[in-house]
């Protein structure tokens, strides 16, 4: 027994298709992605292929490089986790409350996207240095922020917070209030309503924002390099090692380190997207 499958084409009120044919659309998409993403990334593989496998392993597992990976990964992870907490709070305030200059605050969230990273790095360094407004206060108690991993984490929080807010905000806006009202009628308090009704709905989006913030923090250079201090084996980040290799004309070494960062970021996004898919399926059930 054969089963007939009917494909419904998307059309506008006049009867014409809203988007071009599949072949043309797919061709334009693949061409654009190839020029902007795939070909540049493939050049990393081609350049790294000039190294033998033993040379590649020697480069990417040297002590300085491994320390750079550790600094970048650990600080990016802490920054992303902190951003999940405060980014969720910011998104909640922007969606659930009305107050003066709300639009202004909403626009400030995207400032790290528009601000040049070097400007952000210099600003953060001047504020959190021993003679800065905030760093000077902590210095009186013997706590240093600039040129430490704490300073690196702060810089990564600055550039990562918009990913969390913009990922969670539209989900909160589209969330049906009837479920919350039903929970209130059944006698649930605010905390239980949030944990059992609201949070499961926004968790996939929060997870996606976490992945983007983490991947961005791992590869961040401009806003981190000034406040890091670049102390070998302590605050030297992996992207700085890439720049150092390029300045020494060691292009293969720089490519090898960059390839490892690329693989790490790619794996993070694959894991996050897979978890998101499973979570969305659970929610729909």
C-alpha cells in the first residue's frame, strides 16, 4: 500500500511563493557559507597539514600552550556561568517590569557587541588596575584584579553577557502567563512556579546563550589582552600565543594552536545544540 505525501508550498496572499525555489536558495546559501566560513576554516587545515603529526602534537602540547588553554578555558567557563545568573536576571527585569529608561537599558545590553574590543580592554584595565576606581578599593585590602585571572574573567563577562540576555529575552516574552496563573491557583509559591513552570521553558535558550558566551570567551583577544597582563604560565591566554607566533613568522605553529581552539569551540557548540534538541523534545511532550 503506497502512501501519498503532500508537500505544501509557502505562498503569499497573491499565490506566489514567498521565497525562491529550493535549488536557488540552497545554492546561494552554500556559496555564501563557503566564502565566509568554510573556505577560511579550510585554510587552517591546509596550513596545519604542512606540519607532521609529531610536530603538531609537540606544538599544541607544549607547556606554555597548555597553560594558555587552561587560562582561556577556565576563565571563559566561570564567566559564562556567572553570565547565566545575571543575564537571566537582566532578561527577567527587561521583560517583566516597566520602568523609566527601560529602552536605554535594553540598548546598553548590546554595547559590548558594538564597542571595539580594544577600547573595552583599555577601559576595563584602567578601572580595575591598582590605581583605578574599583581596583584601587580592592588594592587596599591586598586584592588585585588586573593582571590576574579575576580580571580576565571580568573582561569575558563583559563581552559575554549580551549572548545570555538576547537568548533568554524572546523566550520570556513569548511565554504564556496562563501556566503561571494555573500554578498560583493550585497554591504554588513564586519560587516553585519559577523552578517548575518557567525555568524548564527558558532553560534550552539559556543553555544556548551559555554555549555562545563560552565559545566567545575562549577565543576573545582584544578585550582580554590588556587586563590579562600576559604573565607566562599564569595569565597568558591562548589567542595571545597565536599572535606571538605570528609576530615570530611561525605561521604553522600559530595555525596549529588556532586549529585546537577551533575544534574546542566547535565541539562545545555541537554538544550544546544536541542538548538543546533533546530538551525541546522533552518540553514538547
